[in-house]
C-alpha cells in the first residue's frame, strides 16, 4: 500500500480515487462528449464579468518633425517607424485589455498644439494620459505637460530618449510615473496600469452578509453591494443537476491529483455553488463576490478557486481588504492571488499562509501553467475544498491592500507545501521564505495575498501612478 507524501496516511487515496468517482458519477462518457478533457479549455468556463464601458487613454508623441542627426535616438534611427511600432504595440494591448485609445499621430512639438492639449485635458479629462517622449532635445514640452495637465493620471514613456537630468520629471508630481525602458512591450504594462485604476473604480462587489446600502471604498472607488446571506441558499435550491453542473464536477475530479475526503455528492454540490454565485452576481449587476462563508457545511471554496482562475474577484469571509487586494492583483498584475491566514514559523523564520481555497492559474489567467491540486474536505469535515500545491523554489509576493488606502508589499520564495495531517491548518498551506524580514512575526496585515512571482516593482509603480502609498510589509 502506497503512502501519500502530503497527508502521510497509507493508501489515503483509495477511499475516493478519480477512477472510482468517475465510475460512480457515470460521467466519463458525458465528459468526453462535452470535450472537457483539457482543464484549460472547458466549455462551460464563462468570460470574466466586466463592468460596462472602457477606460479612455490619450496618447501623444512628443518629438520634432525631423529628428536631428546628433541626438537620441538620432539620425541612425527611423523615428517614424519607431513611432509606428509603439502605436501598434499600444493598439494590440488595447484590444486585449479592452481599453479605448485616443492617439494623436502627428508629432507634438508646437506651443499652440501643447496649449490645445492642456485645454482638452482640463475640460474633458481622459482616464489616463500617455506621453511618449521620443527625442533628447524635446523634453521641455514633456515637463510642461506633466506640470499643467491637472489631475489626469500620467505616464511618461521614454525609449532611451532621455538622460538622467531629463528623467527627473514627475518624480515628485502626484499621479505620475516615468517608464524609462528600451523594452517596447512595457507599453502594454502602461495601459494595464491605467485600466486597473478604471476597473477598480467601476467594479461592484456582491457581499453576502446582511442587506444594506451600497458602500464606496475610497480612495479605490470600488462599490460593495450587500445582500442577505440567506439569498445564497434560496438560489442554490434552484440549481439543478444539469449537464453543466456534472461537467464541472467531473472536470475537477478528473484533473485532481488526488481525491481524499469528498464524496460524489459533495463535489457536485461544490459545482452547484459556482453556478449559484454566477447567477447572484448577474442578477445584482456585480462583477465580483465576497461571502460570510466561515463554517459552512457545503463550502464555496472550489467555486471561489474557479472564479479566481477566470479573473473574477472571489473574497473570503467578507474581508474587504482582501477584496481590494484581489481586484488589484487580477487587473494590474494579470493573475489571481491566494487569500490566506498568516502563521509565522519562528523556527525557520518563514511565513505560512493557509486557507481552503486558492487559484490554480498562479502565473496568470491566460498563462498555460496550472498548479496541481487535491480535492479535500473543509473545516467542518464536510464538503469539497481544494488543496493547491504551489511550485517550490519559485519567487512569491505578499500583498496587503488596505480598504482605506495604502499597500503593503513584501517578497520571498516558496519553501514548501504543508502536509495535512499531521498539520491541522486550512487545506492550501504554503510556506514562504521572506526576503529581508528579520522576524516574520513583524509581517503586517491579515488575509494578505500570496502571489506567484516577484511583483514588487509593478506594485510600487502603480502606487506612484494612482497616488496610493506603498510601504514594506515588515
């Protein structure tokens, strides 16, 4: 009899193997018919809920009509071709990010044209302004635009077109970030930063706890729409065991590395929870959800994992700090985060984070990587939750966004996945070695997000653009 390397129980998987589940459910033929053999391309996956409308970003190119021979980029560069490359990169990114561009293709270099631009920015401010600085000797117009453009979030992109003294622009100007890099692809990141701010302000989060008036989370702008928690039970009763529900249950069973505790019926109920949440969000006009879910007999953990993988905010226990962090992670960083309960390991000086749900698309909703997972029970020893196994040795980021403003961030490395038993924590349990933290008991916050990858630079850049202070998490 084999011994499981995580739970350390001989033959633990014999209780509910994937083969036994599929045979009991009679789902193998149905799954094949629906084409659900590939976890990444299941037919029932729905497009991530999006707010109505698009962010508008204005783009201008500051350069002379004819580039001088002795300059940067200088006469050895085809400047119109360079601008065409920047434009195509932005247009491709805008289609992917659902951003509306307002591009001035003519070079911006005359005082009257700059004054006209500033007038437009004052009267009808866009959601973001991208100033592409393209010539070493044309930085004064850039300075003027940054100084006089009002409250419009502004990014200055310099493709090796400025010296150190030029790139001081905007360092102390609110809602300004200078992106000086030779990497043309970074322009997509610039658009993502603008889009993240707009989506934070235009997202409604459904909160199942107690009905009340909508709440706007300042300075983020996110709206929380509270309803009574019993609405979930009422809607769940309406969800029948359809082909789609069985397909989702089969999908999670088929792709689980192991099924330890959950029964067929518990996995089916976990799938029904997903469709219940989707229906509630649709009926209430919301694009994300958080539930006062602690201690439920039939937990929403598997449903939340699925929603996060789709790029939909799913926040545990009505923790609005975690909701804001998840919104930021999905829309700014393009990947979902793992909301967790922090437990410092004082022997290793590491930080263990544990909860009963985690996304599997840890490298991003569009990335091919899917973390392996087991299907497990919940705190109540009932229902189905997911134990996601994080890739050991990989870089990680710890993010705490605060509902009243401010971000705490730290970085580290995945050391291990915690076995259960003998440990009695939540099902997904990840141990991080933290960078530059003398004592992990100093790590601030609760329900912080663990994110795969070192993402501190992106978060600090966003904080500068959005006017959100960013500080070390310890």
